């Protein structure tokens, strides 16, 4: 138990470092990958990442001891939390979710599938069906909505839920989507009342998905 906890903390620290390096690397001009790990100390990015790191450790511990998740599930949740944090940061700053973050999510899903099938001996047909239902239904539905109503939903948001659906399946993805939309609706109403945004203003979705995902862990997703 101690070793699994230590591994979880190390994974969270590594994920936090990589995510911080990513969000500080983004604004640099003449970007070269060899400078990726030469992180700059930036106040806003550092505060954001410390909040995400503390959140990851708390949700990991809560999921392990309160919800009785397996260690692998906790590690996966931590990885997804940092991935969503990177998406939320970029979406908030640039109103876009880059395809390379979607690709990172697909790699995370494949890694999780490999662990489930080869280490935990989950039936591969059940694992594929679980992912296909979640990714196919929610990802497919939101992609169709994004194609039809481009102003209502971005394609990046739809692809983000495709990844979430592949990882968490049909029911859990529904919970994440529902809670994310509820939080988004509440915040949007508050901002409208405060006249901080207008009715036609574009509000990035990924930050609310990050919040919705975290709430789902506490609710026992």
C-alpha cells in the first residue's frame, strides 16, 4: 500500500512538471523541443499548476480510500486530470484544444487498455466494447453537433469527449458531461448577470470539464 501511494505521488509530481513545462513552453517564440524542459518561473502558470497538483493528490487519496478505487484507476484519474488541466489552460487562453493534446489522450487510453488487458487480464472484448460505447456514442454525438452547430460546440470539445468516452465508458462520460454542462451553465448565468460576458460570447468548455471531472471523482464516478 505504501509503495502504491508513493508511486501515485511520484506520478502526480512528474505529470505536474510535464504539464507546467507544456503550458510555459506554449508562448515562447521560435519554439524548439530541446527547450521544452527548460521551464520558466511564471506566477500564473505556477499557481495554476500547484492548484492542480494539490487537487490531483486529494482526489487520488479520496478515490483510493473513500471510493475504494484500484491503484491503477487512481493513477489513470491523475493522468487524465493533468491532461484536462493542459486542455483547460490552452482553451481558456486560445479558445482551442490542440490536436496534439487529443493525441496524448489517445496514447493514455492505449496505455490504460494495455494495462487492463495484459496485466489485469481483463477480457479484451469487454474492454473494447466499454471504450467503443463511451467514445462512439458521446464522441460521435458531440462531433455531429459540432459539425451542425459550429457556434454551439467546438470540434476540439467534441474530440475531448471522444477521448474521455474511450477511457471512462458510456455511463461515466455521461456523468462528466452532465456535471460539466451544469457548472458551465451556472457560471455563464452568473457572468451574464454581472455583465462580464454577453449572450453571444464564446465561453471555453475545457475548464468546466476539468471541474466536472474532479467533482465526479468526489461523487464516486
